[in-house]
C-alpha cells in the first residue's frame, strides 16, 4: 500500500482560483439537489428521499429552480473552462488506458495536463446534459404551452440524460474525494501539494513551474 | 294535455312541431325517447331551427317560421286524398257525418260573413243544417253528402298540395312527403301518433286555429283518446295548468265557468245562456251541469249570504262589458291612462309582453303598482329602464318579497292535469313572506278598512267566506277544502262541512259549495289524494291511477272512450286503455269518460263536454266557435317577407288583434328583410334564472342571436361579435352566434333568412353586472310586435321581421 | 416505502395505487362499474354538467363579455375546456357530413380507464388510486404536483388548481360508496346516461348499436377504447366513422414514451445507479485510492 | 391507516428486506385515501316539486340540519325524486341547480317602496306595506267603482285595477288571490296562461 508523504510543509500550487471554486460548488450543489430530488420524484422506491429534501411538494417546487441555478452555473462553466476541456489525442489515449489509471499504474499513461481525459469527458457530459436538462426541463415545467408529444418525450430525454450524468457524477464525486486523496482540497482551498501535482498532472505541473 | 307524460312512451310516432320539448320539457321528453326504445317509434321534428330536439329526432324538416298551418293542412289533405283516415273511428267519434249549412263558404281567404268595417265575422252561416223534426243537426252516416263535414274538409284542404306546402314552408316536396307517409301510417287502428307542441304553435296571430289543425288531423287518424295518442300541449310553468284552471282569465271564473255579462241581470238568464243544449241524442253534454257548478261557486264565495232568495248573491259578481279583456288591452288601457293600479304576483309584466317599450311607457301612467316576487324584476324597476327619467315617474311602486316554491306547502297541477302535493322545506329568505301570509293580511286589512270607513259596495268583501282558523295566515289544506267543495248543510246522508266526494255530487240548490268544480274530488273525506304516492300501474300504460290525482275525476287520458269501437273493444288490443267487460257489465281500465256502467250499445259519445258528444272537425256556431273561422286557414304572420301564396288579397288573419298606437309600428320586408323567431333555451326559464349562478354560467354569451352562416358571411359578422337587431319598435343588442343549424330557405321564390333570438335577456341578477350598458338593450321582447291571436290573446312572438347590423 | 401492505388498502376496494406494487386483490372482489353514454338520445341539455357542479360545490367562472369577444368563443358549450373547477363538460360541434348536418354533442370527462395513463405516469406513491370498481381518483395528500398525470392521460383530462393539485371527475365515488348512483347519471332526463355494471352497460350499448344500425346509422359503434383496456364511460356513437368530430380521441392508449419512461428506463436507471456505486466501491476495495507515491516508485518524474 | 400490531407482523420478511435497502429502515407507511363523507347523510329531506316547467318533476330537497329548532335552515342539495313516476329521479339543468335559485344572493329580503318621482328604493316594514297595499286598492276601487253602467244595468265592477296572477303560484295561493280579486269585483283579472 502506498504511504503518504509525511513532511510537514510542502510547497502548494494554486490549482483553482476562488472564482472557479465558487462557480464549481454552487453548480455542484444545485446539481446534487436536482439529482437527489429527481431520484426521489421519478423513482418510487426512493420517494422517501424527498422527506429529507423538504417534503414531496417542496422538492417538486424547488427541483426546477435548482435546475435553473445549475443551468446558469453550467453555462458559466462552459464559458470559463470549455477551452481547457478540449479533448486531445492524448486524452483519448488516456481514456483507452483507463484500466491502468484506476489500478494506479500511472507509468503507462500519457502525462496529463491540468485536466486528464476522464475529467474532460465528465466536463463535457455535464455541459451537454445541462443544456438537455434545461430544455426538457422548461418543456416539462411549462407543459401547457407545448404539444403533449413533446412533453412526453422530453420526460424520457430528461431521464436518459439524468442516468448518464448521474452515473458519471457518482464517479466524479468518488474520484474527487476518496479515489484521489488530496484532490478535494484543490477544489476547496484552491491549492494542491506540488508532489500531488507532479504525480497526477505532470504536464500541468511543468507548465506552472515555468520549465 | 289530453294524455299524460308517461303515455307518450306508448306511442308509435312522436310528432314534435311548434315546440322544443328536448329543451323546454327535458324530463318529459324522456318518454318520447322511451317510445323509440320500447316500441321502435319514430320521432319527427318540424321546426325552423335545428334545435336539440332535432338532434335526437329521426326525421327533421326545416320550415319557415309562421308556415305551420300550411304544413299541417298539407298533412290533412294527404290523409284525406289517400283515404288514410281511420274510417270507423271518424264515423262514430267525430262530427264528420254532420251536415253544414248551405250558405257556408270560403273564398279568397275569407269565410262567409266577414264585415271589413268591424274586421269581424257574422258567424250565423258557420253552423249545421238542423232537422226541424228532431231539432238536431242533419247527418249522413255514409259520408257521401257533399256538405257533410268530411267533404267540406276535403274541399277546404284540397288547395294544400305537397307542391304548395313546399312553396309556403320553404322545405322540399320530398321532405314533406316523407313526413306525410309516416303520419298517414298512424291512421291504422293499431298505430297511434302523439303530437307534442308548445309555444311554437300558440304564439302566432292565428295560434288557436293552428292548434285546431293538429286536433283535426289527430281526429281523422283516430288518435284522440287512445294510449300513445292525443294532442299534448307542453305547457309553460310548473303550475300554469293549475292557474289556468283556478285563476281563470278575465272571462272565466275558476274552472272555466263564465263571468256574467251586463245583459244577464239575473242568475237564471246567465245560466240559460251558458247551459248548452245537446246536438246529438247520445251526447252527454256535461256542461249541462253548469248551474250546479255555478251555484256551488257562489255558495263557496259568499256562503250563508248567498241564498236562493237573493239569486245566491249573483249581484255580488262583477259583470265586465268587454267580451274578452286580456293583456293586450291591459297595456293599451294603461297606455291610455285608464288604469290606476296594477297588482302582480310572480309575473314579469315588462319582459313577457311584446313591444316592451310600450309597456314601460304604459306603466308610467299608473298611480300605484304592487309587485310580489322573490327577485327584483324589470317590471318593478320599469322606472330605471332605458330613456326613462325616474323623477318624472309619478307611479308609487311597492315590492313585496315573497318566498318561492320551496317555502310553501301546496299543490301544483302539471301539464298532464296531475295535481301533486309539495311540502315546505325551509323558511323564506330574510323577511320574505309567502302569498298565504300576504293575502291573509291584505284581506283582513281591507276588510277592516271597509268595516270602519265603508266604501263602494262593500258587501262582497264583508260577506266573503274566510273560513280559516287563522284568518291572517290561511293554510294550504284549508284552501284546498274550499276548492274541492263541501256540504253547506246536512243533505241526503252527508254532514254539514263534509267534503264532497266528486263533482257529480254537486247540487244547484245551494247545499254544496265548491271553489273549482273540476278539482272536486281531489280532497274527498278520506284525505288529500294529491299526496298519494302509490306506484302501481295495473294497465302498464303509465296511467298510475293511485299516484296523486288527475282532474277530471282521476281520468288519466281524456276522451278515452274513443279508444274503443262501437262495441267497447279497444282499437288496439295491445294497448287496452278502456275495455267493456261484458261479464262485469263495467268499463275496465282508465276512469271512463262516460258512466262506468253505461254499456257501449247506448252509444254515449266520448267527447262528453261537447254538445255533439263527438270530436269537432267543424267549429259550429251553436257551441263556442272561433273569431277567425270554423276551419283553419294559412295566413301569413303580420310581418312577413313574402306575400300569401294562397290568397294574396287577404295575407294576414283578418280578425287578429293589432294595435295602432304611436309605438305600435309594423316592419315591412323592404327595410327589415330577415325573419326572426324568439324562443327559450333549456338552460334558462324566462328571466328568473338570470339570478342563478350555475345557469348563467352555462351560456358564456348570456344573450346571443343565432345567425345563419351564409347571412353572417354576407354581412361580414364574426362569431362572438356584438350585433344590433333592429326593428321599427326598438333595437336589441346581442352576441352573434354563427351557426349551421339555421339555413336560408327558398320561400315563394324568395330567399328567406331566419334569425333566432332566445328571450333570456334583461337586467336581473348576474346579467346587469355582466352585460353592463348592454343589459338594458338585451331584452328580446323590446322588438316583438304588438299583434295578438284573437281567441287566446297570445302575442306573435314566433315570426316577425328585423334587420341586423354590426354594433 | 411504496410497497403495499396487503392489509388495509385492499380491504377498501382499492385495486392499485400509483407508483406502488400491484397488490393481490383476490380476497375481495367488487363488480366493475361503468356509465353508458348513448349519444343518440343525448339532447345536450347539460343537466349532467350542472348536477356534477352542484354535487361537488364547484364554482366555474362567469365569462365576462370582454373575455367572450377576446376568445371568440360563442357556442352552446359552457366553457372552451375542462377546468380544475369543472370536472365534466358538454362539447358541441356543428358539422355538415356526407350524411347531412349532424350536431355532435358529447359528454366529456375523465373516462376512468382500466389502464389509467395518470396512474401509470404518476411518480408519487398513492397519489392516484384505482378502486376495484374501476373508479380512478386522486389523493391530494400524496400528490406532489408534478403534472405527470396530465402527461400520461390519453384524454387530456386532469386540471391543476393554484395549489398545484389535480382535479377531475371522480365518478361520485362518495355517492357510489354510499350505494347511490353518480349525480350525472341520476339526473340525465332522457336516460342517455345509464349507470351499472360494466358488462351490463356493454351489453345494453351493443343492443342500442344494433337498433341504430337498423335505423340507418350503419357505422354506429360502441366506443370502449381497447388502448386503455376499456373505460368506465363507454359511448354509443351513431356516426362511428366520425369519432374525432365527437371530440373523442380516435385510439387513446398509454403513449409509448410513458411505457418507456416507467418501464425499461427505470430498470436501466437502477442498474446504472447501483452499477456505478458498485463500480466505485470495487475500485476502492481492489485498488484503493490512487495516492501520490513519495519516494522510489515514481522516480522517472524525479 | 395506522399499522396495527398484527398488520406490522404481517410485513413478510421479503418486503422487510427490500424496504431496508430501499428506505434505510424508514417505514413511511401508506396512509390511503379516505373517501369523502356523503354530504347529505344526516340532512333532513323534504319532497317538493320543481317550479320551472310543466313536467312538475318531483324532487328531494336536503336541508342543512336534521330540523332541530336552533338551526337556521338552508337548502344544501336538491336532486330528483326517484319515486315520482314522471321524472323518476331525473332533473334538467334548471331543476338540478335549484339550490342556487333558492340561495341566490339576489333574493329580495325586505319590502321596498318607491315614492312618486323617487330615484331609489326605500325599505319599509311589512305593516306599512300591507297598509299601503290595502289603502291603494280601497281608494282606487271606491273612486272608480261602477255600480250601474250607462244602460242602467247593475254591473258592480271596478275596471281600473289589474289583478295579475302569475303561473309560478301554487293552486292554493293562486286561488286565494283570485278569490280576493273576485270579491273586490275587479274585471281586469288575468293569469299568465297566454304570455
């Protein structure tokens, strides 16, 4: 089992600015609420979840508003990070060797930039699903002004994008917390340790260090 | 109605014309639907508008408003020409064999005896030819004689050929023949047709004659007095039949006995004039008992002060000089300032009379007016009408709030003459009182005033029998006792005050008192039969003999003797309304017209109220003929777009009551080309329902006019737009409802458009708030013409002329 | 917990609830009820509409003349559409057809389908109830107001009020439970509405269709749409080839999207959800968190 | 529905297991729908007759209370009387909405009087109203009573008061009004049979 480095002070590199973090967490919280209340509403087995989200009616009321917050956040994210998230050949290679990544054999992986292939993929999933959620959500929210056919299929599409986005979000949350120790602080304090950066994002580390 | 509501389901053909029972009598119309379901009966509907009766009818024919007599005349002609009438029935139950006088005739729209100056007929020629030996009219049982009534009919209606009918009515010949064939089938003894009609026939300037045409058709087809047959007037209010019987129009005292004429100074003279003589040996001529009814009425009114010595207080009775004094002359006299006071109970004078502007103006000439109603009606607020300055109106108005049906115990007589009892559920609203209370207090107060101050001829008031335990608050059953009649002294086994069992027991020696002879029998000593609720129907024909009570004498179908042949065998064994049982030596079935034990051989005529004892195909002068002829004739409405094809020189009913004051203007087709007809909707009842939220809600447009699509296109009128309906008298504003249910018709070579205008406008209840400034101009009767049927005094609401413009 | 207890609810004659397991209802059986609407004897008098409104004490609006002119809505119909305070509506349609002028008059309300779109689409457990006698009713205490019932209903019937709760005809379940007949069926003057057991109503309907055919309406049909397994309101339509003109959907059924959404998508969703959770759990267990390795393993970055 | 002890035990192991996974042990049992109480169960019912058309449908009027004294009664529901052979429980739209007619906000509550030339109604008491009514009739009758007509014949009539009886009146109150009208010798008497 790998041993975490224990020296007391380690050089910290800023990974995310304050704005990035605020943006990420507002959107994340809104999205999380939408996901949970979505599950509560749509899946009868989890209807009990709504009692923790403010009760059935309140959750159904807040869900669309949280969706709006999430959509705005996602759009801002797109504006801010779309450039960083462009998937390159290396990222595709990274994804091809995802099995190595999750089993810790980093040496077989191409050096990752600020965001590795997985993170970029997830970003795009969030961006696209945000738009889909927003459009189908508006149709379902104000269904009187839309044809019944459109409303019915937007329910289906809304759920499909929920399944995709939901699954990847579970992975994202896992990797962000337990999967990669130390990365959560990048998004909370904004700084990561140099060794973390060198290990996970070598290319980004080199750029930051100006080499 | 000659028959009753449930009896309609015994019919083989339900002929609905001049009425819209699906909308105006829905719960009664179920029985026509049941006739179709039970017997495969057909429903035929003839109406200017495709209405909700037509929606369920098998055959619908559109005719122009006002052409009903032509259509019916055509049917009579078809039945006579093709010998489809029920020969046996016509021979023994109608006046077909009677022979008419030689000098009777009809030419160019006029019967013999017309005096243009007085615009009335000398009716001497409208009579039978009497046999000097017997004193009875001559008869020809073989029906060959050229002047027997049947042949007179054949000649008279020969002009109503199918082509002529199509030309006048605006329908096609084929449509007419299709109906004629169905109707003619009902001439067979085992095929009965029932006719359902209502205001669509009565509200014309020749309404009475129009209905007579239908009666004659039914007599020829042998459908009167039979189960599933008859002439069924679907009357208006829930108790209009009761009020027609008991309240009586001007010329009638309660139950059709007559008010005395000035020239009949003694009771004996009056009784002689009104006790008809038989015109056939077998006629029961029941009106011969007129003296018993009359004297019993006088005893009921003035009790002990009506003694044989003072002609039973005959002089207490008012003696009007006008023959028939009704609404039209009321308005005219008020308009001329001859009337000082008006007292109305549950009646909306302004909305119900034609040319309402004249009525509103007339009311301003009154000194005082008392209105009793449960809502604030337009009549009471005539001084708020359009163009009336309240400060100039000198009339003092008093409005007394009355309870409505749910706050009063009492009986109601439905259209089928059933007298049913109802109980009081709740007290009236606020300080409202019911009419018992009001008239109890009113009478005691005016009696007190006359006792204290005297006044003009107080005797009839002071001596009026007022036998109520609480004179200030009479109760329903005490009054019903008066109406039913009671013994005024011990006489042949009956105690004083004991209620009379049936009107056959009434006497003319003053020993019985009876407020309404027709109703005598509703409250025998055993108890109030109006309260009976026994649902047994042994005949299976819907007579329900033990449910409530049916005047006269609980006879559920009038003239039911005519449902059996000369030997007392029912024409149709399947529907044995009445059968002579040889063993029991009695009539079995519905209460018979004649005595229950009178054998058929004696041949007593079924039509017991008529001196001929038979159905009158010809209204002879010898007994109550009509002002406008013994036979019906097609006359155009007073405002008509086309000339009278049969006799152009006499287009309208020459004897109709038409008024000529400055406000009584008549429209002419050049400036007012469109025919307009007014009618009711199922969602409303006159104007009262404008106070009912859940009914006003049913029609979003509240006040609308139904405009044919083609006319709307021509005039560029859009659906839902407010339009003006213009007549020389006034203008009404309404929403335009463009419809396919009224189509243009080709009448006498001209294209005629018809417009429909439901009458439920006004300013009552929710309408004032909803229609705001249009409310006052939304009353349909502002534009109806002041033209009345001469016999029954019903206005011509159903066909007049107008023009329409965008508002 | 949406699984049904086998106790209380079935005892009350409930056949199934929205978003809940279908209980075994073999213990007590109730006859299926229905109302037959014989359009051939319907006079369009709206007595049913008034009786329904009176019994349920609702107050549908009075349109002002301005609203009427703006809507351009002028007809014998009382309002353009059903509302949360108008559970049933008489629909009028004047049309010249090949068989001459016909006035299509139809009583429109919740049809109480045997396969109710609202119940299937509704995600809230217990919000939509189908009784064993076929009546479908809403339970506002369970409803979360997500309007999926409107999406699911093939007849477009449920209407929402300001509290975001759905309203519709409930077959006068309170009257029916107390042994009375629904208010509309009782008041119908011409017996166009008949209330009774479903099989009796179907049988009577067929007999009326036969008699209509004899009277010249060749394509008279009995409208009991199989797409929703038959309905609680069945119609005898004299002009069976003009179903649309009667303002009735031609072939109402549960839309494929709802079937997809409530069926396969739910299972796929559950699989995806649990699969991913299992996946990350396995990663944690098999390879453990990907830690930053100090010292020798990653000497190549050096 | 409270889950009775026996009901709880009936939770078979299978469903219990599923619920643990599903609800983390939370048992938010289904409170099922309760059918609305029949609103007319305890109400007093009175048999009456619809005042509108001449079918005179029999109807059952349900009022607010069981008829106890301390109750201001009010109609809460009206439906057809199934035992009336003519309408057999059916009612048309007007009959079905009779409750709104009886409880209409536009019902007149007090006698009202409009003096000559006035612009608005004035409320008056019943005594004043009856007094005025009787006084007006007496004055007009006394002033315009015709004992003998021009030809010297006894006629005993008064032509200048119109006494109009509407058809909504029942037989008894209608006849009472006519009886008073005849006693007063009013010749301008009419009933609403033809308009």
